[in-house]
C-alpha cells in the first residue's frame, strides 16, 4: 500500500503531465498548486474532521457544528420527490430552490406581496430567486425567503420598527400560493456544502461559498441572488446540476429547471393566508395560535432529519470529498468554530482546484466505485462508545457499574494469554478495530484515516486509564471512581460528539428536541437543547437569538475564540 506522501507525489506528477495541454490546464488549477492532504493537519484537526464525517447530511450535527469546512459530491438517485413553494403555478427557469421536506417548501407557497416603503436606505427585501413568501414580519426585514417569524437586521431591539400594512400585487384574485412537486428521473449530481451553509450569518456559515468557491471576501451575506448565480456558473462548468445546502431543512439550488434529470409533477394552489399579526415581535409569545402551530409543524418535520436526510434520498460519493481541515492551510477558530478567513488566496484556489479535480474525474464516469463509506465507519465508533461514556459519568454511577462498562468495552481487545506490557498491543487493536480492514485508494482516504485513528486512539487511551483506576486497582474507592469519571468527562469534552447533546431521556408526543437552526433559535437552546411544543417553540428567538445577523453579540468574556477552539476540538459545542 502506498503511503500518503508517495500518493501525493504521484498525484502531483500526474497532474503536471496533464497540465501540459491547454485543455487540461484550463480544467483545473491543481497542477499549479502544491496543496495536498496532510496527515499532520488531519491529526491536528482530528476531532473536528471526525464530527464533520458523522454529521454530513444530518440536521442535528450540522446545526450544532454550523461552520462547515467540507465539500462533497452527492448524487440524488431517481425517484426522489422534491418540493418548491412560490406564487405561480408555472415552473421557474432557475436557479431556484427545492426543499426535501413539504413543510419547508410550504413556507414559501404564498401569494406575492408588495412591501411597505423601507424605513431606511438599503433595507429593501432581498431574498432568493423567485421566492415570494408573503409579507416580512417587519418592514425592513432583509431576506424575504422566510415568512416567519424573525426580526429585521437592526442594531438594537430598543429601536424596533412598528409593523405597517402590506397588500397583494395586482389584487387579491390575481396572486396565490402554489406548492410545486418535482421528482428525479435520473441521477442528479450536486455539490454538497456541509454545516449550516444556507445560513445567512457572519459567523462563518458562508465561508465555503463566499471565500472558497466565489473567492469573494466581501460578499453581502444576504446576496442570495448573486450567490446562487455564481455557484451555478461554477458547478455547472464542472458537470453538476446544482448545490445542496442546509438551514432549518435541507435544500437544493437547482441551476436549470429544464435539467433532464428532474420532472415537474404539477402545482397545487394553497389556501390564501391571512396576514393579521398581533402586536409584538416574533418569539414574544404573542403570535396567533395558527402561526405557532405552523412554526411547530415545520420544526417537527425538520427534526425528523436530525439523524439523516432519509431513505437514500442523497448519497455521498466518498471519492470526491475535500475538507480544509486536512490540508496545511490557515484555518482559524472563533468561539470553537473553524473559519476560512485566514486562508490566503492561493490556499483557497488550491482547495477549489482539488474539489474540481475530483468532481470532474468522478463525473466523467472513469471510476464507478464510491469508495470507503467513512460515515459508516465513524457511526460504528459512535454507536459503540457514546452511550457507555455517558453512563459512566452519571452522578449515580458507582464503582461496580463503571468496572462492568469499561471491562465490556476493552476485554475484547485483550489477549489474556500473551505478555502485553502496558496493554500496548491491546490498545493498538482497540484503536484500529474499525479501520484495519479498509483499503485506502485516495489521498483523502489517508488523511481521513489519520484523523479517525487519532480519535479512536484517544478513546482507547482514556478507557485503559479508567481500567487501571477501577479494575486493576482492587482497592479502588470513591476517590478512584471520581478520578475515573473525570477521565471520561475530559474525553467527552475532547470528542465533542453532538449525540451527547440530545434531549435525555427524550421528548414526549407533541414535542421536539429543539436546537437553533438558522434562522431560528436562542442561545440557551444551543447550550442545552430542550423539549418544545407548539406553545413554546419560539421562546427566546427574539430577545436571545443565537444568530449574530440579528443582534451583534458581545465578545466572549472568557477569552474564548481564536485558536483556543483548536485545542478543544469541537468541545465548544458541549
């Protein structure tokens, strides 16, 4: 098996040969770049890489770790139904937005409205192409894609504007809302941007789009028109049909609605909504009951995708994956989240060239195997350890319980018939349990392996430390138990697994375990997700918003930020 450095050298040599022709040089910049995956970078960012693999195409983890650093080639297979809400029964031309969930698209199936005069220059509604969801909650709301219930981008809630009337364009009878249905009839290739990449925030959610793909460091965060057009210009040149992103729900930016891989199944007119809003800001608890229920049903539909987009509706091609986290580039960390703001122009171009190289190669049909399913690998690791780690740190967990748990986890790796000083052989078997059978074929495979085994080695090291405290020590007492629990707590903090934050023991019927999902949510729910029903779903969204685009947030008082998050992995999410 070739090493990573040998593979890298071979890849650069092949790229140099390919660049000898003008056509090849025009297709990709990778030949002119020295950027290749780095095992050292992968080990340094191992816990964040592990979590990005675990959260890909999953609403829960992609909401908590909202600054995605990775790009994936994703194929939507034939037979998948997608939805579009708009003001017209006529299919759009594109680029336009399709939702995976009906409730997501329903929010935009509204009559077109005209807005009151803006209260200040530059406050006209922006929005996504063809999206006409009805009136904004307040007259200077920046983005008309969301019909409810978030505030305008103003500097202080003390200067809250008063709602003004709004009316339909062309009269009541001439405009209605429509829900369009589409289905794929052939594989639909898309570029997936992980994290909350549809979140219009200055917190880093748009970094892969604006900095990396558009090479634009000063893009307006609300410029969805320009963003969609430029992304489509780029990915269609690579042979793709659009982009997958995530906000409160997953969406597809489809570049051309005449794409032969998709078929229009029809449009259904929606009931005309009444836009009478009680006084008070969204999230204040003063919405009418119907609106609260509508919001809750939307959140409930999205929550069903916490653990996956579902039913094979989108499949990752693992041979076309690029992450800034496994390259020697200047990723910076703010509040425990990675940012691309520190990368040089050449580094950004190199990353973009690499994903282009891989997408073009896969799209050409030259390779048919989809590679190692790395998400399946990390899923098995999380499934084996997550619950047991949580059990061991509970206050009520006593010596005997911890002994049983750690022994059940480690005994399988120990050969009691061999002399294994310090359990070094057993620890190696533990760390490589799920990776030793794998056959690595790409540069990225080697980097991912380095990251995954860094994580598993940390797990196994900590567990053998616990074993030494409570199993090998026959005289273990309460002090030993507390030391063992602290070892496990430190490990969990380092791992930062988003499964640790799920509502325990779970929510009841008519409730969802709520976390901030752009544009909704409050800071308290990010720290501790909680069960919400239709009457409490919007609690805290206005006065305690998690998202910076609403109200600028004060700098963290504990000095958190910059590179401190790097040492903590993704522990800032615990």
